C-alpha cells in the first residue's frame, strides 16, 4: 500500500479547484451569451408588437403582457433562490466529506 503525501493532497485539491474554475468560467460565459441573445430576441419581439399595434394590424393587451412578464420574472427569482439554497447546503457537506475522507485516508 502506498502512502499519501501532503503534495498529493494539495495536487488533488488544486486539480478540483482548477477544474471547477474552468467549468464555472465556461458556464458563466455561455449563460451570459444566452442572456444577451434572449434579451435581443425579446427586444425585437416587443418592437415588432409595437409596430404591428401602431399600424392597427393587431391589438395587444399590454396589461396581460406585463402580468405574464412579472410572473416569469418571479418564477425565475424563485428558481434562483432554490438553486442558491441547494448550492449553499451542498458546500458544507462536500467540504466536510472531503476533509473527512482525506484525514481517514491518511490515518487509516
């Protein structure tokens, strides 16, 4: 059985942190691009509705549209809050599990 050195533990932690950093950067970059595209599409849709409404082609119930947007925003906020709660609940468990695993592996 080989012994685990402190260099091996640090290397593993740095590898996990580096992987998390790279994946987090990639996810953040992708989400930012998707949000920009979504905002552009929503803006074009709104301008299109305004133009069609101005020329009398369609009639838009702006109160209902505003209500739908408010519901979508509140739903997104609730989802964000639940994701944050899950992430915060997982961090202590993962940290404690990793620390316990390393100590148990070192002294076991």
